[in-house]
């Protein structure tokens, strides 16, 4: 009897020990649970989860109550799941005018405002080529209004031109100029095309408002020859009046949970599982009059993948420790993740991997599309996890979209942390994706849950394989962020 009992006991222990990661995933990932979580996060009552809105706060309460029910703890050094992210809402001016000699110009037909605070200033022009370092080297621009051609004479795309604009602004400020006016003429994107998108609009920035001194930056239509000729003459007098810009500081929370690893050595290494839980709020009505942008795909699905991993790892911790993060402010410019990497409760070099999930939509239910799959050594683990549940893991099929740089993973990557983004299967950014991407119709009812069940199982198994692997993952040699990684983990 005694012998028999101990035999049974040892069999039980063996069975317990041999429970595989696959079994553990099957045990916790639940079809109806996933469906319920997505439906809640995409409810009309949450009004599109705009950053700073009561709807996003409700989503936060839900996520934290899920953390609690799974037994997820607080990150080291934190006494709550909330990490407040300070934000500043800068509204667009309500009125603005630009006077060149006797002529009065109008927004947005003649000029657009790229950067401004409320100002009433006047001054004289000085023409400075492209307004770059070499152009300003021998010019005295102090207290002058710099006139410059847009771009740098080399770059052709308007995106590049606007990036260069920010450098010009910083330089002009350093040299004591009063304002910068750029002359825009780009054949690829004519002024009449860009003016609709680029005129000053309400903007969210992260951190307390540090831009006390915004240097006024204006762009004028380069096709208006008379104006251009006049403004290029040094000493032309200019008056700029901008009014109605307001600044409102508030905060919105990242949500952070933690489960300690089981291995005495590997528990010092942390894997981050992350997704943004904000969306774009309320917007223009669609064909059926719907104004609530529910954001089921983007990114109730991603938030739910992280919840699935949290539930699983809280019940069955991996060898490595785990931090679960739901970011705010992603849609406003990756603001929550930017704040997180600069204010992480744990040292960044302890974070060995960031396994992010973000989604626009899907058009192929046999796939999981992983943005950055082929860039880290975790590739075979993720491929194996997906194939276990009948999905094929593929690398970003729409590189022209620049998706790697358009989600929270990139803020980790820039610091050197290997960080791909796990997304629902798509083969191209086609009509099927655009039908839902940032549209009011992106609702929980329009999702294929049989597919999502496999998708979540694949994510959670990938998480377990990465969290338990003998070797920590890293960037592949030659990757853009490989050197940043070497630097970050020096001596680790
Ligand atoms: Zn989005």
C-alpha cells in the first residue's frame, strides 16, 4: 500500500513536471474569455478610448481588475499598476495673420503655421538659402526673420523636408532669430495638397510643457512668385500675429504589472509584454452614421494578447521575470512608451526583450504577421509557437508602411532592446485592412474569434518559449539597433 502510494505520487510529480508549455497555454487561454475582454475594451461606452478621456480611464480600470484577478503583482519600485504619463495639449491658434510689407496673407491658402505660440512680432527679413548650418555660418540673423527655401536641396520627399524643418527651427532659435519662414515648392506634393494636413492643429506632447519658447515657424506657398520675390529681399518688413493657442497639462496612465521569474539566475532578466490600450476616440461619422471609433483590432486585440500572457504567466511563471505594460498615448505619437523607456521602474538593461502587440487589421487567417520577426534571434521560437497552433509566422509584408517605427516597440528598439511587434495576419496593407484601420467600423462584432483563439495561443506560447529559453534573444548582427543593444547590455 505504502509502496503503491509512493509510486502514484512519483508518477503525479513526473506528470506535473512534464506539463509542457503547450499544455500550459491550452489550459489558460480561453476562447470566451478573450471574446469578453475584446468586447469590453471595444464597447461604445468607452467612446473610442481617446487618451485622457473617461473612456480610456474605464478601460484602465478593467485592465487593472483583470491584473488583480490573475494575481499579477506590481513592478519593483511601484506600489500601484499606474504609471502616470504627464501630457500637454497644445491647441491650434484660433487666429493668425502674416503681413509682408503692405500685403496681408491668409491661412491656409497663402501660408501654414508649423510651430507657434501666441505672438505679436515684427521684424525684417534676411534670406538664408536653406536655413541650414552652412547657410547661417556667415550671416547675422539675430533679431531677424529668416527666409529660407524648404528642404535642403537634396532630399525630395516632403516628409524629409518637414524633418529638416525642425532642425532649422532649433538652429534659428540658437542664433537668436525672431522667426523662420520657409518657401515651399515641392513638385511631388504641391502646396495646395499639403496645406490641408500640415497647418497647425491640436497637438499632444509628452512631459510637462518645456517648450516655453517656441520659435514661430511658418511655411508659405512657393508658387506665389510676387510674394516670394518680395520676401527674399533682405530688409522686407514682416508682421506676424498669432492668437488663441492654449496649453493644458494633464496626465494619463500606462498600466504596468509584474510576475517574478522562477529561475534563481534568469529571473534577473525581464521580458516585457506590451500593447497600447488607447485609440483615437470619436470622429467623423461613417456611411451608417457611426462616430465611435471602437478600436477592436487597434488595439483591444493587442491589449488582450498582453492580458492573455499575464494570466498565463501569473499562473505558471516562466524562468525569466515578466513585465506587462499597457501604454497610453500611442495614437498621439507613441507617447506612453516614450515616457516609459525614459522612466522605467526597472533598469532598462534588465529588460532583455520587448514583445509588443499592435494591430491595424487582418486579411489572412492562416498567418501571424510579426513586424521585425527576422530581426531578432527569437524568430525560431515565435515560428514554432505559431505553427503549434496552425499559424504561419511571417515577417512584415508591407515594409513600405514603416510599421516597425510606427508602434511602441520602436521606443524600446532605439534604446537597444530587441523589440518586434506581433500582429494579426496580413499580406499587404490593402483595401480589407483600410476598411477597418482607424475607422468607426473596427468593432468587436466584426472579428473572427476562431482565428483570434489561435492567434492568442500563438502569442502566449511565444512568450513562454522566450521566457524559458536558455539563451536570451538578441538582435541579429548587422541590424540597425544591434550596436545600441551591445551598448545597453555591456557587461551583462
Ligand atoms: Zn492605431
